[in-house]
């Protein structure tokens, strides 16, 4: 296990180094100008569950950590409610740099950063990939050949889909982004219920 751990650490470190020097990105100058960090991801390199968001916000870009602001606190609460330890999962985004003014990442930006996410998935080999929000859901499902099953997140949330990867079968779970509960507290109950689906898939 020690050799595999070192192998995964080095492979993920290589992704981080590449992102630090990712001048090809249209978001690179904005990052440097604001003294932001790329938000590569964090968590267990052997995580059975990988959470994928859309792109980092200001708090995340300032600290170089995913989901560390208000949305992060909500994510922590949701993990706790499902009996999942944050340290046991891996959390990342499709786009690794903050778009200006927290706008949605463009299709071109998602296409540019997506190969880094694809590599993270292959390195960590999660059993469950939980897509947080519409953008993440659309990318993950299309990437794994499930585009024909796509529907609005309002209908897809809490559902799981089987997919085949290079390392075996994986469950894709569509979830609302935790930020929806910031604007609509009633959605937190829905999120708590949906997060329990993840645990059931690992049993």
C-alpha cells in the first residue's frame, strides 16, 4: 500500500504543479492579479467517494482549498448528517481557478480544465462520484456516457446512475449544490435526504 500511496501522491502533485503554471488558462492572469491559488482538491487519495463541484469561489481561491466558505460549512453539515467523514472523501471542482465575480465557467473553460479532473478520477478510483450542482452533473454524466439520461437537476437530484470506468464500475450521484440551501433553507432537508443515498451505495 505504501508504494501505491506514493504513486498516487506523486501523480496528484504533478497535477498541482501543472495547474500552478497553467498560463494557457484565461483565468491565470486573474488568479495572479488577485493573489489567488488554484484549487486542486483535497482529501483521501484512496477515497471511495469523490465530490465534484463547478468552480471555486473567493474564499476557496484565497486559501487554495475547495468548499471552505459558507458552502463548505453546509457541505460539512451534510457529510455529518450522512455519517461521512470529510477526511475520508476527496473534494474537487471541474474548473480549478475562480472565474471573475463568481460567474459560471464558460464551456471553453470547462473543456480546458476537465482533463485534470479526469486524471484525478483515474488516480483516486472512487466508487461513487457525487456531482454537486447542474454544471458538474452535466459534465460527469456526459463524460461517462450517460448524456441520454440527463434531466434538470430539480428532477435528477438524489438519483444514482451506473457507469463503467477504466478501473471498474462507478455510481454517479446527482446532488444539488450546497449553496442552494443558503438561499432556500427548505432545500437543506432535501440535501440531507439525498446525501443518504451515497452511504447506501457503499453498503
